């Protein structure tokens, strides 16, 4: 893509409207929303979004109080009713204002006006334990974005996520697109992770000649029609077994969890645009990595660490998550460092990337993305 796609703030704003808002966006794991009044607050495409559990029903709203625009939930996650802390306005499952303290003595809103007070709601879809929202008024079906096989796979793996979750944030001074490109590049681990991940997993490019020839044609000619354009989008997301893990370490806590699968393989789920799930322990534990675009130059990586669901609780489970974080953080920092270097190298005059055959998915994404950005195709 042209360097502007990674460095220009006007481009970033256009990308948000044309590419990101029409797509389903990950909000967070459902394990954090288990109780009545549990909530998640996230900035999705620049919109302050709250997902709240009302007696088991999950609802997504704009997190802005209708009285004076104070954010209703102030923490990134927690358990608290949907009540504004400025003057106590309380909201119900439909987003309507259910309680206005001192209404009759102080506010005295006309009945008509009060009846119209309703938070802006968004469509929400749970894929197993993964919560997605769509910000558009006429959202595309999530099945248009992800194939049935991908949705099934996400459901099956997330069913194994445990309820104990460790969350960490990593700011990265780079464009979010560098992260998805990096994840679809199987040659970088031997250089960037030579002393960490690559010691255990010998990633190698998959040279699927049929797919490569198909992407070559697509890159030249684009999609035949809208349907083909949307079908192409579904090829950007996939998941499952990636590569074998050499001499996978065994830990006693493995006995305490219901492992996902039985293979000593590195597993990887890439959900376009910005969600990545991986297991570097053959299904005993997982990282859920969400790359949240902040600006053209900055991305916040929000990472959730979980083990497979516990068969029984055990006293060291917190320590297991901490050591999981420590191991995964080394690899993540290596990626962030290289992406920040690439970002520094991007300037208006630099030539465009030179992608090889093994990077065929990134080549396809480039064509698809540019078709949307240059309004040759839309998302619906
Ligand atoms: S701003 Fe929310 S109740 Fe006043
Ligand atoms: Fe990497």
C-alpha cells in the first residue's frame, strides 16, 4: 500500500469510516461479562462503547450519558449498574433512561421528551466467548465477514477459555495494519524471534501454488462483482493448527485444565481486521490479542491471557497466568520493536513494499483494502 496508508491522519480517518466501522469489531472476551451488571468499556473506531450484562442479556450502547455526556461507565471493565456517576441517571436493557433522581422536583422534563431518551445501541454478536459489535446502522451479517469454518473454529476454541483472565496493555507506535501484515508473514519469526519463539516453533511459509496463482490474478484484476469481493474478505481470516512445537515443555498445571485438542502444535487464529488468538502450549493456554487502532501512528495492543478451562481450581493459577504473560511478552515486544522500526522507515517519498509470493494473503488484503478505500467496492 502507499506509505500514506500508514502515516497520514486524514487517511486514517477515512479508513475508519470506509473499512473499520462497516466491519464487525472485537470488543472483548465474554468471560469478563458473566455476571449481572458486568460491563466492558472500549473505544471502538473512536466510539466509546459499553457492553453491559442485564440479567444475562448482553447489550451494547454508546457510553455517553444523555444528560450531560459524562461517560456512564468509567472503568475499562467491572461490575456496576449502568448508572451515571455525575447525577445518577440510570439506564435499562433497552438503553432507555429508567431513573432520573429528583426528576419531578428539579428536572421536570416533558413526558414526551423523557420518553425519547434512549442510548444509541449497537448490534452485538457472540462467537463462542468472543464478543463483537458492529457500529453501522445496517450491519452486514457476521457470516459475510468470517467463513462458517472460521466461526465454528472460533466457537470451539473459545469454549475452552477459562474464566480467570489476566489483561495487559501494550502501546505500540505504529499503524495497526503493520500488525496484521506481520502476523500473516511466516518468514519473520526466524529473524525477529530467533532466540524466543523460533527456538520452539519452526514456522515456514506455506506455498499454496493454487492460492498464489489465484491471488496474482486477483491483485491484477480485482473482484468480478460484489459477491466475489465479500468472499475474498472471508479468506483473510482462518485458524487452527499452525506448526509443530519442538519438545513441548510439560507443567504440572496442565493436568488441571481441559486442553483444547491433543496436538503439540502451535495454534493460531487470525480474524481480520485486528484480532489474533494463539496457543503456544498446544492448547493448554491462549493469548487473545486485540490491536486497537488509536491513530495512524499508534496502536494499543490489548492482550488477554487465559489457560484452558480449569477442571478444578488450584492455588497457583494466578502465577501460571503471570508466567504466561512473561513468556508471551518477550515475543510480543520483539514484534512491537520491529513494527515500530518499520513505522519509522515509512515516509511519503519511500517506495511501496515489494511483496513476494509467500505473502499472498497480504497481497490480497492490499487489493481488497484499496478497492474499498478508493470506493471501487463497498462493504455491505
Ligand atoms: S451527566 Fe449523567 S447524570 Fe448528569
Ligand atoms: Fe512475530
